[in-house]
């Protein structure tokens, strides 16, 4: 049976994508690495991996049962995962609605065989990969993002690399 590589994510509107690029460009130019294209910027809520259509349907129905609240996220911190060689943009303050959404979605998905990552949730937008140099100066960044939905995304691999396709949207109250 065919499988799709899936993940649940927060998906910024174009205006937020543009703000992210503009604000992080000066820092990124000083670092070596692979810059992530604007249309691929996102926050992963839960990475599912390859699943068949039955599991996908189960997860879709599970996601529909999640009743999260809309919230504001302020993107204001440039961080790095040194071992993974990732430069990311995140938030100093994680709204309780985001933590709850992550927890509730993970619990709902467990009915479909999903096992939540044991590591604590650290929401971030990957900006650069293969980034080894440390960021020397924390830039002044403050990007407001009103989050009113989460999405189910398919990560499609072809000859040109990976592309993301939003399969479903789930609105928050
Ligand atoms: P590539 O792996 O080719 O660099 P990608 O990481 O953007 O591309 P995917 O591997 O499909 O594409 O990952 C989709 C999203 O899920 C990304 O945000 C990625 O960081 C995250 N992700 C991938 N694998 C895992 C994993 N094992 N655990 C947690 N998150 C993951
Ligand atoms: Mg990957």
C-alpha cells in the first residue's frame, strides 16, 4: 500500500513569511549553510513519518476532534541546534494554547498508533540547515503571528528534492 510522509504543522501566512525572511537575512548572511525557502517555513507540531491511507484517515479524524484556541505567537528569538546544525527562529514565550494544542493533538493521534516524541516540545521554524557557525549577536526580531489554524502536510520527495503540500486545515476557535 502506498504511504505518504506526513506531519502536522503551523503554517505562516505569506506576510509572516516575508517578515521572517527580512528579519533573519542579515544574520543568515553571516553564516554558512543552506537557507530554507520562504514557502517551506513552518513549525512542526507532530512529525508522523510515512503512513498508509487508513492511518492518514484515522489521523485526519483525530485532528478534527481537537478543539484548540487561537493565539498570538511572537517570533523573537534566533536559536541553534548545534548537533543538528540547524538555525531556527522561535519565541521566548510559548503561549499555553500552543502547548495545549501540541499535547491534545498528540493524545488524539495516539489512537491511530502515533507515539509522541519523548523530548520536550520546542516549537521552532527552521531557517537554515548545515549551519555550523554560531550566531554572534542576537538580532532584534519581533514578528507577531496570529495562529488560527493548524495543518496536515505531506512531504513529497522527488528528483528536485522535498516539497510540502498542505492536505488539510483545522481551524482553532
Ligand atoms: P530534508 O529531510 O530533506 O531536509 P525536511 O526535513 O524539510 O527535508 P521532512 O524530513 O519530511 O522534510 O520533515 C518534515 C518536517 O518534520 C520538518 O519540519 C522536519 O524538521 C520534521 N521532522 C523530520 N523528521 C523528524 C523526526 N524524526 N522527528 C521530529 N521531527 C522531524
Ligand atoms: Mg528531514
